[in-house]
């Protein structure tokens, strides 16, 4: 029982008796008691004695303790001690004892014997016995506990059941100051911030109530007099008395700040590696400059920062080819000076509905706008947050989380990103797509000039904590500027963050520079390809023409397929389609050489088979070391690789709109397809011949009469052949696509390309289609003249009458004069019957045929010559003139523009006199 004063209102009212629960020191040291009567026999035996000696009270009472519990060799001494005690002498000592029925000692007891008397004055004794082994164990445990508690390098403290500190060790006192006794009675609130103290108190209460230990509870605080944040790992467990009664909670604290910092660094490194991996996968997926800039911000926000913007040099976006470092001052690193024009191409924010601004600068002297830019937008990437909301926080490990009162990191797209804190000092918002300049002394301009990263703190009152201004450098050239900002509450940028920002900007810069180079090469390739193909929509007399070209190499837009529409004398038209083996720029160069050769040969007005024969010789000479005109031996000696490049297939066709006949010659190409009105499409039977460049085989010609309204299609194998479909299936599908109701020719081309599974990208595709529209008979004047002098006058009469019928009176005088010259030459130098033909289409063509093989040659007549000036006169008065061989002689022709067209100017007096 314990005596406790009871206090009410500061005054002691009295004394109450309180029963102490079990669990005192006596529970641990195992104290027992018994008494010896005047006869030296046991008369009382306590319950603790029963537990200590293992003998019940019934068995012990009335027995001699010396005979029962002591070994035989000690009994004589024991009887002597008992007599002394009963004579009134106290005794304390160690006594070996045994269990009843055993001969060997069971243990050693420390005995306290105190003489006493009964009511009758008889001598008795009270014996208190303690198990020495328990005492030694307790002493050892206490010494070990004291050593561990006092010498432990970890902080230790014991909380009582009232959650106040009962005891601490020296390590704890060293960290939090004072002596160990100074901390008695304190609570968690005396050491930690309120929020952390609440967490620790709740954990202590839980451990005390449930008995379940708490391990590795992370607590953040600061030691007294030190502002550095420390991280402690706390282990809590409930402490019990010997009887199992909870007496408090023990806490072991370990300073894990270094471990936390290492974990933070590791987490930051993992985050950076993950960001770099994501950047490698997401940045540069397209060859578009602005798309690449947006991809950079998609990676950076919100994984790396809260706000970001990208500005690129305006000259870079417009395709200027100024060399790096030549714009502005000599210290420029990139495409222009730090104050050169840049365009904002992308902005991103992870803070919803919060007005934020990045990097807007007015040109010095420019007036401030009266009305802020609108938010309609070009493809901008921004996010804003509601006014008054705090920015999303970012902890020291780079993890994202909403701060107190923060909005969720939702992301939206807008056209304007008005940042409350500007990295370069201008308060105006900036609109994505607008062109602006950085002030020369601003951090942004400095980063562009020097190629170095600048860290700019956020201005007062801004939600921006700091901004990294990072130049985007590719191949030692600055192409633009990236700005990364973190909001208040996020971890400041460190060295690792600066390195990551530089790496992200560099990766995007390389992709942007690659996109610039691709665009430049792509434009050059397009210029090359367009120069090798007919410009615009080709026109031809008696033909409605439509064409399509799709290169197999999408990256370069060039290939080896080509087509051409060449105007020939007499309103005839040469239709050409070819395919150089191979793809890409090398095939395109070979194709250009062959196309030039075809055009040159076509001007000679040769038969189609002759054109292909000469073209075959040209193809065999292409790429030879000594030039294009090489022998077959040189062709064989230059090796298979170079020879293979210049192998090509080709179809050359000549269409005459007067007769509606078309003559074909084929050099290993797919046959043309003809669709007659109301009939299915069919392949024309044109002998294929050998490809150009092989040599040794002649080419054959086939003449086909084409009905009015028929559709003629020339194509390359990329249209009808692919890896998944054999050639026969492709040809059948092509014929089926051409067969159908009449529709405009352009629609027919589109229908063919959308219907056929072309497998575009595997091979080049060229398609040339012509609808037959022959010259009407009323547009043709054809006469045969006898070989006699009066035919000259007859020719003038026929020409005058025909031009009058065509209402071309302004051309009568010129035509009469030129017809006279040509018919006269035919009579003088030609042979056989003379034929005169006038053709009216887009121009007026006059042809004079005879059987002579001698071609007319224009020469300059001497002053004393009476003739020789006729062809000079023809060349001067006509838009064009020439001669060509025919199967039965030759044809001399001239061409005049129609009066309502762009006619040639009348010859001047000086031009006329120059003929003499």
C-alpha cells in the first residue's frame, strides 16, 4: 500500500490508501519469507517460499529447515546458527540449499535472519530469503542496460504512460542540449514542429494502446540553435514490467539525414535518367521545328519543372541560310545576336489558371501595347491555375505533389503564357507565334551570345521561384533558347538539374537542327525533282493530259521514275515514261540525264525506235570515266555496280492529232493501257524490247489508231507491283480501276491511286494519262501540188483561202510570203510531189513536204548573192521553224502564233536589212 496526499484546489484534504499493482522490484529479485518457531521448526511458509523452494506450506510447516533444505555436510553448522539466532543474534549470509529428496545443492540463497519474540516472550526468528542467481542476473542486466543506454551512439528516450519523457541518454542530450535530467517531463512538442509532434504523439499512443511496434518512422525537424532540417528514423516499442504491465514506450532515434540525402540524390538521378530516356523516345519524332519544341516541353513539364517556354531564331524558322555567328556582332554564337529576332514557338505550364510569364522582351523603344494579346491561339501549350492558388510543390527527391491549397497539376493548351515573373525583365505577356527581341543585357540575350546557362531568381511577389535560361546548342551552334521555371514550394534547381536542363535542351536542339537540315535538303530535292519533271500541267494538241508522281523515298522526295510530254512539229506530241533502276538521289540524277537526252533526241524528230536506240547508247555511256559517249567496251569495263544504276526502262510514243495515230516503242517497260469508249481497259501489244543500257538488240515500233475519247495510260511498275501483290494482280486491278463511267481525267488519276494498294514507299510511282481529242477536219488544210512553177502561186491561193475561212486575215500576208519561200525551195532543191498542209490548233503550223532527202540549211548570204535569204526570212517572221525526215523524204515547217494569242512582234527595218 502507498500513502498519497489528495489535493483539491491546492489544499490537502486528507490521506487515502492506494493499492499498488504488481510489478515492483521484488517481482524481479524473487524475495521469499518464512519463520522459525521457538522449537527451531518452520511454523510459517510464504507463497514466494513455495515458488523459490518448490515446497508447499503443508510440507514445510513443522519441519527442521536445516535438515530439509541444507546439504548434509553443512547441517552441523546450520544447527549452530539456528541456536544463535534463537538466542537473539541476527545473521546474514549465503546459504546453499537443495530441493527435498535431492542430495546436491539446488542453489544459493542470500538469507536475512532477524530474531523476534512471541506474545509469551518465546524466542523466534523471521527469515527473508533471496535467490542469489536472480540478484546476480539483475545486477548483470542492469550493468549491461546502463552501458548500452549510456554509451549508445543513438538517441534513446523513455516515455511514460502519460507520454512524457522519463529518461534519456547522453547521445539524445548531446543533440538537443542540456543534461539527461533536463529532459524529464518534456513531450514531443518540445522538440519538433507541431505537425511532426502530432505524428509522433499519435504513434506513441498507438504503440502504448496496441503494443505493436513502429519501425522506421521518419520525423523531420531541427536541433535547437540549428536551422538545418534533419531527418530521424524512430523505432518505438512498448516497455513492460516483470508482471507484464505496460510502463511506457521506448524510442530509439537514428539520424538518417545522410541516408535521406543519398536517397534523394539517387531518386533525383533515377528521375533524371527516366526523363532522359523519355526525352530520347519523345523528342524528335517528327522533322517539324515547332513540333519538336512542343515535345521538349511535354517531357519537361511537369516532370522537371512547372513552367517552360521555347524561343527559336526567326531566321531558323524562315529558312535563311546565313552561316552561324555572322548575324549581329562578332561574338555571336548562334544564328544571330542575342538581340536578334526570335519567335516563341511553345509554352507549357503545370499550374492551372495561374497567370505566369516567361521571357517576354520588347524591342528597345517599342511602345507598350494598349490591349493585351488575345488568347486565341496558334498551337500553343500553356496551363494556368485559378488566381490565389498556390503552385504545385515538388519535394527534394523531385516528386510532384500539391502544396497546401494547391490545385491539381492539370495541363491545358492556350495561346498565351503570361508569367507573373519574367526571366528577362519585361512585364508584357507573350503570344505563341509572335516575333520579339531580347534586350541586349538581359540573361536571355546573354545565354544566346555565350551559349551558357543562366539561373534567374523569381521576382518578388511571383509564384516563380527560379528560372533556368538554357541555350539550345546543336553542333556548336545556338539555335534557340529554352526557359525552365519552378514555382514556389518546389525544390530549387541544383547542379544536377542544370546538367539535365542542358542535356534536354541539347537533345531538342539537335533534333531541331536535323529538322532544319532535312527541310533544306528536302527543298533542294524538290527543286531538283521539279526541274526534272514537266512544269505545271502539260498541254498538248489533241490531248487532255493528267499526271501524278510519288517518290518511293519519302525522306528525299526524289526517285528514278520520270514522265514527259514533248511538243513536236505538226502539233504532234511525244509521250514518255521511264524508270531508272534504283531509288533516291543517285537514281534521280541518272533519270535527269536520260530525260535530257530524250528531249534532245525528240527535237531531231526521229522515229520512236530510233529515239530509243540513241537513248540506249546514251545510257550505256552514262557514268563512264571518259564521258557519256563511250563505246560498248567502256560500258562493260566500268563494273556491274555503276552499270546497274543506269539501267532503265522506257516507253516512247508519238501521237499525231490529225490522224489520231500513236506510234509506240518500248524498252523493257510495262505495256501501255488503252481504254476505248464503252469497252474494258486492255494492254496494248507493244514488243517490250531490252532495257536501256543493255544494248545489242533493236527496238520495234507499233502504230495504233486511237478512237476519239479513248484513254491512254502510261505508268511505272511501282503502281501495279509490290511485295504483297504480284504483277498480274496489280495489272488487273489497274485495268479495273480505269474501266468505268466517264469522269474528268484528274478524277481518274485520283481514283486509280486511292483504289490500288500501291504499297507507297516501296518504289517510285509515275502515272501519265491522256484522253484522245483529235484535231477536227475543219482545222486541217491538206493539198498536193504538182512539181511545176505555177504551184507556188497555187500554194499562196490555197493558204489565203484557208486563212480567210478560219478568220485569220492578219496572218495572210506573212503566210503567203513564207509559203512561197518553202514551196520554191521544194521545187528547186527537192524531189517528187509537193504537199502543203495547214494546221490550226493553239498555233498555226504550215508544212511543206517533198520526196527529197537533202535537209535545208540556213546560211548567211553574201552582199553580192541574189538568193539564199529565204530561210533567214522564214526564221525572222515565224515563231519557230525546222525540218524533219519522213519515210518518203522530208518536211519543212514553220509556226505562227494566232492573232488572239501572244504573237511575235513585226520585224524591224534593221532586222530586215540584216539579211542583206
